């Protein structure tokens, strides 16, 4: 009718379901975890580049570090390993820092907070150390390769390369203890203290392998006993152990979203 304003009923507002909220809050954290896993997989690729050998290729070493196979290895593999270590560390930090934030929120001021602090020490050490370790290993290999090509004396080339390795050994050993050893101890503690939510004892036993020492120590050594090329998989088990730590972080993330525990802001320290 002319002169009247038609009044429409207010639109129906769909209630915000908890599942929708969980998806919105989980997705950024999930992406960070997956980026961190990608970084660990780059470490695995880098490990293969400097350690894998062909069928029938010698595995002989001269001294503690120098492998004769380095003489037949393409320089591109050594460069690729260094790049994998560098890019991998950037992604590694993203995933592990997010896991640290979730652990801190889950534990709060409880008695297990010491494990969260040690977790931070471990992953911060790894972020710095693994770029250095990949670069150092490949620098030793390149020195051995180039000195031998220049002078044709394998023993002298290996002696020079080994001296470079020994000079770099103390910080590498410190990084190994503060990252691999410490992270392994922390993750086993978090699994058996049930901070990482697993439903059965069997799952916790399997999760005990999800760290950078138990996986290469058990699975890696078993793989090394198998024929080529399966035995080459041993070279990536330490780095893959770091990826499995983040897989446990995804389980933690899923449980926190299910129970409604807050995840905190992405930028929280």
C-alpha cells in the first residue's frame, strides 16, 4: 500500500557451533605444525645428500668423520644439503615454537612446567644448530674432496679435513646433548606423564619412539642391517624423529580443541 513502509522480519542468525570455532582456531596452529614437519623432512633430504651411498660404493672412513665416498659425490649434493639445513631450520622453528606455546598453555603453572622450559631449550638449540651441523659436515667433505683433487694424497687430505672436524666437534657435541638428548628425555617424560594425550599404554610405548634418539637407535639400527637400498633409510631416522615429535604435537592440538582448551594467540611468547 502506498505510504507504508514494509517491515521485514530480522534475519535468522545461525548459532556458532563449537565445531566451527574449533576449526577456525585449530587451522593456523595445524599449518605451523605441518610447516615444521616439512622442515624436518628437508633435514631428512639433507641427511641423504651427504650420507647415502650407491650400491657397491665403499662406506670406508678415514679417521672419525671423512668418508672415502665423498670423492665420488657431486658438489651439488653438498650444496643441496646445506640449503636443506638452512631452509629446514626456518620451518623447524615455526612448528616447534607453536608446540611450545601449546604445552605451556596445557601445563600452566603446574609441576610439569620444568619440562616445558627444557623443551624450549632443546628446540631453540636445534633451530641454531642444525643449519650449522649440515654446513659443517659438508665443509669437511668439500675440504677433503678439493685437497685430494689438488694434491692427489688421500691421507693428507683426510688429515686436514679431520682436523677441521675436530675443531668444530665441541659445539656440535653440545648441540647434540642440548637438542637430541634433551628433547628425547623431555618427550618421553611428557608422554608418560600424560601431558601428550594418548589413549592406551600401547600408544604410549609407540610414542616413546617418536624422538630423535630412540628412532635411530632402534629403528635406524635395524634398517642398517638390511640390504641396499633399504639400509640407506637409516640416514634420515634422526631427523625424522624430530618430525614425529611434531606429530605428537598435532595429537595434543586435536585434544585441546576437543576439550575446549584455549590455544592462545599465534604471536604469544
